[in-house]
């Protein structure tokens, strides 16, 4: 088995894991990061997008609030283009009586969160859709964040500093050496999920940043870490119903936040303790609760068009905690397994939230360096990820560039304004395994039609790239080496979201590298992406969105007959993911059986 | 004074209106917007699959008896189905947009989809007919570099995998347009210009090899479709055919135009932008319907009404987050589960389809909507098309077939009721007023 040696092995490609890899690489350490799917496939890519000011936790969890406001200020500099400066409002609805608002204001000021009470007329001028029965409004420096972009940008920064970032690489098991009282984690056996190739990564220090999966990973090393998996369900509305983050001014609860992110407004969240982080099934009552609670902030929001619902699982942790997940601390937790369990070479970083990912990484690497005897300071608070010169995100930037350069004709996804060159650059400048990876890169398929038009186009365009990457005269299948992402080349994501920049890049590079392109056939890329979109649609399909879905069916069933393509029932790297994700255990069996049967009987 | 108001201007509504007008009724059509033909491949799909959606149906006529008794085809019966298809063939000839069967009349045949899957169809428009995959003639698929809704290499790869010898070529869009953002409809208009036909024809001639037939995206002209196609075939020296595209569908636009022109010859007005927002019913009879317009509601009174608003896709059904699901004009009873958790299956492309799309309006054998006890709901109301229960036309590949068969049957039944059953329902070509251009019968 092949052996890779490194100083730091990071397990988990969410915001925390990439943050750790970045921090470690900037300290001059050799780093390998492994993520079993795409970056942000776990909780990072499933959160509502709120850059916390800390106001939400000021009363209940002041430690968390302090972490938030400090990191809020740092991320606005280090990850400027990943953040929209929306500002945030805490509003007192008729249901939020009592002394909380006063306590809130005092607590904010105490921990250093700027908090200004607005005249109601000013608040309604800024947000005309707000409930007119709101009695008080406080402005705080909340924002909204693109967790896909920020995590990819952090990964790029890490890889530029020398880290190897390996996506679609799953840990089979940690490697533990030594006997009782002297056990040591020295790395992990890792499998490339696409090629099936296995190898060992040997590391001086292994960092468990697997988020909601951290308990499972620790268990594999013989350590008990009781993660409290708190499932949060969110719904995305078809419009930016508000342009400011809206919070209920009360103790944190279900459905009390609306976050404007890119073209949508997200209502969040529930907080349900679940048994397994893969159990992301959304119950009808959860969607109903989000809409009912949303109505209290913006009356009528429940009758507006809903695009999608999804759930993420918070990796909450509290030593000895046994209550409801809503009450578990949001503060970060670093577990030193040497001190706690007598297992050296292994740290678990958990808890926290997207807003504090950089601090989590710093805390982790401070401890790792201490144990490794390295004395280099953390640099991430003063280092910028590539792309910040674009400034903060603003909603109109894509439309502006497309109109300025007259790129309307090259739109592949009209909903989210993705041009063909954006899609191609995203596919060529990152390791790409699925169309869903491209969704995270450029927002393909995230708009009203949920992939109805762009999935077919993306499959056609990727197929043309695959053809261009083949040496002339070879067969249609890609060479075997193509399945290992080229980790040595730094990623380049800084301008992925810029239509004009992507256009200038076209033709500037040599022939596309097959290694970066999906190995799966276009038919399977298409099927898997449509299935992934379907998963988030079924909880919210009614009204206009149901009609839209029926149009998508017309395109794929009637016009394209896409389920009768050759090999349409084959397995792909994503098949087991979506089969598991989509369905409860009972129906799971049926789904896989159906797929198998279809495979055998498509065309006579 | 209007005899029959048809609500809905899709294939079902236009068919019903034309059938009733041919039977002598004074007919008016009110529609909300452009119809679903603008999204479809505009082939006449009669019955491509039966659930579960696996192997395609080869012989639709012998398959009919296996359909559920509530299926619109079972309700219509084979005689009325064949009569409706004959009407359609006559109309398509009279309108200059002939539809043709495959090599074996009465059987389905396979045409390439825009991704290279095989689509089972019953009748194809003249322009798509040469794509018949029962022929072993090699194919050359031609696309354009700035056209985002057609990928010839992908299409060719999938056809090759299914044993059809296929090559692909991508030509410069500048041969046919200077626009950078032209959609299919704009490209089709550009191709009616002679200089673009010459430019493209020359490029096709250079690209094609002896013995090949040429498949192009369905953009070969709008009103001048047949001329455009034949000019290109002549220039290329090879047979040329169209492959449907993602919406907007030029073949669907052409079919709508033809049906509306035939209706105009019968003095039937088709009013678009008129959504029905209110109805008056008393004593089991529909008195009037009210449409929304920009200025004020309009009331439309008639002896009879025919509902062809479509299902979820056409806007005939609406639903909300509480799981309510209703028919939008008359609130007719629907057999759809009133519990959202039962609407869908876990797989998007499930071979059994999604349960929510299977329900609809139940009708008697005269295509009159039934109440929940099985009696006729309103004595002067008929229904046709996508809103009918007992089928999921997208799963079955029966979208156009059901619209046509039920539209003709409902139109006939309404006419028979209003004229006391004296009218026959002949629709021979002789019925077409003089001056209608005789269609050239293609090979």
C-alpha cells in the first residue's frame, strides 16, 4: 500500500478542516486534508449562511458571543468576497414580550457587539416587508456568508501554502499504535472514493475535524466522543424577501432567523437531536414550523414560493451533557485526547459554528504545535485568502458583469446567471467529480428551476470537455489515472463566481486536464444531479414550485427520455450517497432495487 | 351568441374547439397563456410506455386493453381514438404541417431525443420523420457552437452506444445568425432567410459523407418550415431531419400556429391572456365564466363549456403548503391524496412515476366531469386533456395522444348534446374552406 508522510493529517473538508489545513500550512507544516465527498458536503454546505454578530448568543452564551464578534471582524477582512455586508436586525414581535430586549441590549454592549436601537420608521424603511406589529428593532453587524466559496477559498489558500487537499477520499480507519497507556494515532488508511485506490497517510498529528461525524471517527480510534447531532432544517424562499438578516429578539429557538443569501432568503432553523448525522430526512412539520414562524417576522411569507428545504447536522459537544440539543453550547470544543484519554497524536475539534471556524483552527493548531514542540505563531487572522480584492459580495455583481460584457448568450443557468465559461473554469480549476460539485462552485441549479434547464446543458458541456481532454484517437473512457484529483496543483477558485473574469480565462490554458474532470459518464452526472435536486424539493413541492417540477419532468421524461439512456441505471460515485441520503432505511432498499431493475431493462 | 366556450388553449382545447366547430357549433376559446406545446417535442406520442416505465410499447393498439378502465383511452375506446387521429392527420395536411406514421403503420417508432435516448412516438411531424431509428442509415448530428440547448457529441455518443452509427459536427453559429443570444425561435426565424440557408447548406454539404442523413436541432424555419428543410436537404445532397430541443419548442409553436389558423378559418376566436377567475353555476348548469383582464373582469355566457386547462403543468390544478390540491376553475373533485407526504417517491426518475401526478378529474364516457358520487357534475360541462384522471401522460409518453383523443371526444360529445345528436362528426379534407393551401406530401 502506498504511503504518504506528513506532519498534520486533517480529516474533514468543512470550514473547520480547511481552516486547520490553512493554519497549519501557514505555520510551515506539511499538511494532508482528506474529505470523503466534496468540500462543504457536510454541515458547512448545509447551513443558513449567517455571519453572526454574536447577538444571538449574547444573553445565553456570552463566551460564544465574544468569539462571534471577534471572528466577524476578522473574516470581513480575510474572506471579504465571501461575505455580504447585509447587517442584521433583532426585532421584538408581539410574542416576544418581557424583559429580554433590555437584557439583550445590555448583553450585546457588555461583550462588545455594536447594538443600536432603530426608530421603527427607519426599520420599516429598510425592510418594508417586516411585520408592522414589531415594537422594537436593534441593529447589529450580522452579515451573510457563502460557505461554499469561503471554504473553497480557504482550501486554495491552504494549497498555495503547500497543503494537499484531497476530496472524495474517505478514511477507512485511523492507524493506532502502541498498547495500553501508550497509544498513539499515527495517521489513517484512506480510500479514493472514485478509483477505489487505498493508501496510508502517516502523520505526526491527526486532527479530527469531521464535524457531526467526529464521534464515529473517534470511536474508530477507540475513543468515546459523544457528539450531540442537532439537526437543523431550513427552507429557501424564491426571493430575497429581506435584504438584512432578521432575528427574533428572544432566547434562540426554532424558525427565528431569516438570512438573505445570494438570490434567496433562508428561514432557519429547527434543532432536533438525531441519532445519525446521515439522517437528513425532513419531516413536513419542520417545513410547516419554519413557514409559520417566518410569518411572524414577515407576514405572508408562508404563501410565497419556496425553492427548497434541506437539513444540516450541528456537531454540538458538551462534556457530560444530556439535555436538548438547542441548549448545548455553541462554543468551540477542543479535545486533547492525550490528556483526556491517554491517546497521543490525536485532537478533536468540534462545536462552534461557521463564524468561528478560523478561531477553531487556530485553537487546534496552537495545541498541535505545543504537542509537536513547534513554536510558530498563527497567521490566519492577518492573511487574506485569494480573491478578496473583489470586495464584499453584492447581489447584482453577476448581472452587472453579464450586461457590461453582453454575455447573455452564454448563460447556462439563467436562474443563477452562470455562464458557460464559469462552468468550464470551475470544472477545470478544481477537482470535479459530480455536477453537484459545480453547484457548490458557481451555484449551478440553485435557482427556481432547480436544475431543469442547466443539468442537461452542464452534462453536454462537461462531455465536450471530457472529449477535449482525451488524447486523439483514444476510446471514450478516461484513462485510469484520471480518477485521482491532482492535489499537487493549487486550486483556483478566487474568481469562479465572476462571469467576466471566467470569460477572459477561456483559451488561456492548455488542453483540459482529464484528471480534473468527472470520470462518470454524462448520463450518470445528469441523473445524480437531478436526484440530488429532487431530495431537497420533495419537502416543499406545492403551488408554483410543483408546476416548475412538472416542467422539469416534461423535459427529462418526455423530451429527453433521460431515464432510457444506455447505462442509465449504472452506479456512480454518488449513487450510494443519494440513495442513503434520500430515503429512510426502509425505503432505501426499494430505491436501490428500483435502480437495479431499471438498469437491466431499459431498452429491449 | 356562443354555443361552446372552451377554457384552455392547449392541444386538447384547440382540438375540442376545432372538432365542435366542424360539427357546426359557434365556439370561442379562452386561454390563460401560451400552451404546453411550447415545451414539448410536438411529436404525436400515443402510448410510449405503460407503468412501470421500462421497455417501450411497440404496438399501442394491442396494449390499450391492458390499461386501467379509468384511463382516458379506455373511456374513449378504439373507434373514437382512431377517429381523432384521422382528424389530426387531416388537419396537419390542411395546415401544411403534415404528421406521418413510422415504417409500420399502427406501430410506434423510435426517434432520437436531444440527449440521444430513443423516444417512442406514434406520429411525427414531417421534419422529424427521417430520424426514424428503425432505419440503419448512418447519422450525422450537426449543432452550433453558441447554441446552449443542443450537444451533438453527447447525442452521437449515446446513439453509438445503442448501435446507431453516428458522427457529430459542431458548426459556427455565425453561419445562421449574428446574434450571440439567439434562442431556438429566433434561430428558426433566421433560417427562413435565403442567405442563411445557402451558408448552412454549403457547410452541411462539406460535412456530410455519402449515405448519411443529417440531424439538426429543431430550428428549421417557422411558417416556412417545409421549404426551409427542403432547401437545406437539396443543398446538402442528403436527407435532413430535426431533433427536438429544450423549450421553447419550435415544432410545438408550429403546431399551435397551424391549429389556430384552422380555427380562424372556422371563425373561432382564440383569446389568450384570459384566465378564468370566477364561474356561475345553478341547477346543475354552468351559466357563465368570468375572466381576469387588465381592466375589469369579463363574463362569458354560452350554452356549454369545455374545460381543458391541463393538470399541474398547464395550470388546471393548484396546490398549497397545507396539502390542499384543487381544480382551479370549477373546483371539480380530484382523486389526489390530500396529504403531501404521499405525493412523491424517493427517486426523481422513478419508473412508477410520482403519485401526485396520477390523479385528476373523473369523467363519464361522454367526457363529462363526475361528482364524488359518480353522477354528472354539470349538465353542460365537458372536460379534456391533461386534467383527466387515470393516467400520468408524461410517464406514459401519451401527452399529445390524450390531449387529442379526449379533446376530439369531448368536442364531439358537446356538439352532439347541443345539436340533439343530429350532427355527424365527419372531418374530411373537403370540410376545409377553399383557399387552404394543399400540403405537399413528403416522401
